[in-house]
């Protein structure tokens, strides 16, 4: 939460290899936490991002994930996706997906395979809430903000969530993001990472996204359902 974000700016804001807002002042008391940051740009809807912006974000995430992770126990983080896969909210999942996704029973029966693919994603220090509206634009490279969920996790989490949040707006993440990420990383196997990304995005939509449907338009929900059908086809089509 807010204390994690304040800890990030105090301990890591000056060493992470991506641009972040500068901490000007902070207050941490019994009633809560207040953080004052320098202006660092404005967010842009992902539909307005050009290929160069996606590439810059991919390169930034590669650098972030390559950073030696902090060892303090405070940087561990709860994994809500693994928890939801282990014990999904069956009524919510079925209520949203059963009619739109005929293969839902098979997908749910293969949750162990989804978890295995998630586990194949390399571990690193991750942003944890990486989407277009947490990335600011001004002069120079994009600025990553809102570090309340930062900590140790899967690299696929940051990469896949960009697509999760962009899909309702009708935006498809271009290949340039992953191209730049892999060019900056140099150690990831592209086919393996792509499989992990399919599993990550599919799992998020299946077991975490249904409650958020109410905050999206009918058009946005339809886009999500079409996206998930494509992801399911890719996952189910992989050799077992």
C-alpha cells in the first residue's frame, strides 16, 4: 500500500534503472501516509501510444527486471493470482464466463498447467501494477509511477498486465513491447516467455477480472471476452 510506495521512493527510487517521480516530502503517522512527488508528466490513453512508446516501456521493464533484487523481506508480495487459481470464486467465474467461453470447464480443469506456466516466468523485482495510466509522459523516457504493489514477483506480471488493462479500450499491445524487452534482457527465451504471458493474461482474466466487468462498458466487456477466447485457443492448442 502507501507505506510500501513510500519505502520504494526512500530506498529504491534513486537506484532503479527506470525514471520515477522524485520524492519531495512525506509524512508517515498513525492516521496514514502522505507522499509529495515532483510533477513528472501526464498519463496517456494506450490508444495514443506509438510504437516507440511501447518499445521504451518494454526496454524500461527489461532494465527494471534485470536489476539485482532487494533482499529485505519487506519486498516480498502476496500473489493474488496464484491464490485465486488455487481457490477460484466459482460462482463469479462461472457467472461471467460460462456462456461466453464454452471451454471454461477444460480451462478450470487445467489450472495446474496454468500455474506451472506462471512458475516458468523468471522472478525479479516488479512494478506490480504496470498499466498505461501508471506511466507518465513528458520529455525523455517514460516515467513509472504508483509503486504500491512493487516487490518480488514474476516478470510476466508486468508485461501481461499492460494488455489486461488495455484490452477493454480496444488496444492490442504491439510486438514492439516484447521485442524491446527481449533486446534489453538477453536471457529470456522468447517462446517460453510468450507461453508464460499467455498463461498470465488468461489466468488474470479468468479468475480475477470478472468483478471488474461492472466498471467497463458493454463494448469493453465484449472486447475482453473476444481476447480471452483467443488466449484460450492458444493455451489449449499447446502440446501437453
